C-alpha cells in the first residue's frame, strides 16, 4: 500500500520528527511504499516576507552558511498547490497525519481544501487525548489512539486486502454517525523498533549549527513516556488513558541505542544529535555508563533535557563522556511556591542551581526552559524567574506562555477549553488570552518579548526594557535597539564558550 505521511509544521522548524521516522521504517519493513508531505520547507508568500524582514537576526556565532542560505532558491508556492502536486505525483492509497493540538486546524483546513481520493488516518497526541473532536471532522476517517507502529501495519493490511477493520486495536472510527474506539494494544518493545527512517525527509532537516560550526544530525529518542506528573503536561493523561497498554515510561536498551546511532552516523554523516527524551537523567547510572562506553568511540556530540532534581555529579560526568555538549534545564518558574503548588515540580531553587553548576563545571553549555502566564502568577513571580536565570549565569533562555492543552491538569482544574466558539483550536501564539495569571494578557505578552532582554542586559537598562514591553511605535524602536545589544552580548558569551 502507498502511504503518504503529512507532517504539519512551522516553516523552517527543522528536525526530523521521531514518530514519523519510526513509522516509515516499520511500514517499509512490512513491504509498503511511503512518501511525505512536509510543511517545513514549503515557502509561502508569508514565509518569504518573514525571511526578508528577519535576515541576520540570529544570536549565535556566525557559520559558513545558514539555513536561510539553503532555502534561498526555493520557489514560493502555496501550501495547497504543493500538496496537490504531491498527491498527483505519489497517488497515495492512505494518508497518515501525525498531529499535535497547535497545528490541528492547519492540516484540517488543507485537507478540506484539497480532499484526497483515499482514506485519512490521524495519529499523535491530539487524536489520542481528543478522539471525539478529531473524528468530528468528515475528512478524518480513522484515528490511532496510542502507539502507531503495529496499528498502522495492521490497518494497511486490512485496507489492502479488504478485511474488516472493526477489530483493529487502537483504532477509532465512525459508523452510522457513531464513534467507536477499539480495544487498546500493548505498548511495543522499544528494542523491537528498527532504525528511524531519515531517508524519507528533506536532508536540510539535518542542519545543526553549534558554536560557529555546522554539523549534521537530528532528534533521537531513547525512551517513551515520563514518570512525572507536571500539571501543564499531557503525560499524566496519556498514562491514565493508556494504562492497560503496559508500563508507560520505558527505555530502549543502551545496546539498541548505540547500534541505531552508529547506523545514522554511517548512513547520514550524523555527528550531532538532540536526545529528545523528557529528561536524560531519568536513566539509571548503569544505563548511562553503558551508553557512555558505547557512544564514546562514535565521537558524537549531543544536546539533551535535564530534570535538576535527578542530576548528580556522576551522571553529569557520564553525559560528558557520552558526548554531551549542551543541556536545557527546566526552571519554568523562579517561584518555588508556584513550581510546587501549581506546576507540581517539586525541586528547589538550590537543586536547580546545583544542577546548572555541575553542568557548567563539566564544560556543558546550559540553556533553560521558562514559563509565563502560570495560574495566579504575578509580575513579581516572573522577576524571580529572571533573577534565577541571572544568578545561574544563563546566556540562552527558552520562554513561552503556558498553554492549557486538553487533557492536562491545568486545563481540567481551571476549566479552560482550547477551542474557539466555532470549534477551531486557539493558536498557541494566543496563549495569553487564557488569562490564568494575575496579570492582564497584554502584560504577559510584553514580558514574553522582553524576558531575554531582562536576563541578558544590566539592571540599569531595565526601565528602558519596561518601556519596550508595550506595543507602540516608540517602544518597538527601543525593542530593536535593545535586541541588537542583547545579540552582541549573547554572541560574546558564545565566543567565550567556544574558546573554552
């Protein structure tokens, strides 16, 4: 059977999606043909205009070439025309969409404008958490609730042979206007998974700049699930929904990981990976030791995410031996009260500071995750987060406004829906409108665009940064000037790291 994957994505948000890469490998091993329609490199008029306006705005060390250079000669085309051309070229017998909540409407709109002459199945987090909402659209024939590897093979085999699909485990479907959700299947053994299929994707996904050099590589996942129950994360709901499928959090054996990484290096020249596990420090000392022994001879570099309360000197040394050069630590909030009582993240500021110090002492570059718009959060709380970043000497911050995704404890507790009155999903870019914090949405959005400035620039400039929080012509000019200075500081710090 000919299966066309759709990867809804933001323009130039590069990185091979691990789920589709794994499903493609499984399907090909089962004898099916696979292709992909990937939004990532479809340059529309809006994207071309954005590139022109934001040229040379990067905060990293300059590299021999940039991602923008790689797409400079791409034609400008509408998403609809590009999709129509892909349909005509491949003639799929099944379209498989892997989708999260934030991009759900974008792919629904595309399919409604260009209805394919074949069945459509949706999988991923949104269909699993919101099966009824997903199946309420006529364009969606089936959904996968849970993992898709064994499900998709069975679905393809049934459709190809004309067999009854009503007993396919993990399947959701409509019959006589009634939604049916079938029995769940057991989680797959991660050591039974083949090497992810990177050949399916535009190889520009492998562009990995780091400290003035360009490497090749992408995401790699060694585990599935998460043992934590953060209130803003959907993992707790997924664990409850899929509790009959087996142990929710599980890891691939180090032996399998080493074999897969070696294959990706040999076949794609990959030497820089982003381990996309929720936290690599969930792994035991024994697992990390085996990974270090096996990965060190491959001479790879990687970045990863870290839970500070599970970070020890021994684990950091093991990560360094494995090839870790960058780590992102979840601060989320500098207020211990908000972290513990609202987000259910029970680490202390001292544990965060200790983890960052261990990483920096090992020569690992540290960035942080930070949240704004947390329920009951005040402006004072946000400046606690800024102060913690400054105290730890962080020079690269990721900051976002809390979005109450369906199925999360935040969404249930505060009774907020991510749907507009017309049934469309509220854009992630409009997360401030949920107004869960003690501040008005405009103030939260102002702090979002200036958060990095507060962390990078001296406090003497903070009154000017506050002016830049507003949305006037004068404040936008001030914001641009301040950003130029922040970029220079960030680049100087990057050079310091690079020289070390």
